[in-house]
C-alpha cells in the first residue's frame, strides 16, 4: 500500500477515530492490569491441557482480540483516563 493510499485511508477513517476518542477512555493502571491479566490467560491457555488444540487456538484469538481493543482504547486517552484532544488535519 502506498503512502498516499495510507494518508487517504487515515482521513477517511478519521471521524471514526474522533468518535472513539470522545466515547472511550482508559486509565494507565487499568490498562496495565488488564494486559497482565490477558498475558496470564494466554500463558495458562498454552500451558494447561484445559482445552482441545482447536479450542486453544480460538481462545488465543479471543484473548488477543480483547487485548487489541484494550490497546486501542488506551491509545485514545492519556494516563489519567482523559480523552486526548481530537486529531489535527
């Protein structure tokens, strides 16, 4: 994907990012605790024979998806949990 295409995609999706910034925020401590909990879940999922191999795969996908959403929410707020100012054009 070219740089121009990435810039066009950014400005096309910018209203969605601005809306997320207004609606959601996450404090740094909350984010760190939830990410550590996700890491522990990932380790237990791989180390313990609780689920079948197919179940382990889908548990990994689910936990990773939740961690991804938490990371996006954390990037949209400062350390105190306040929304960041809207992105500049």
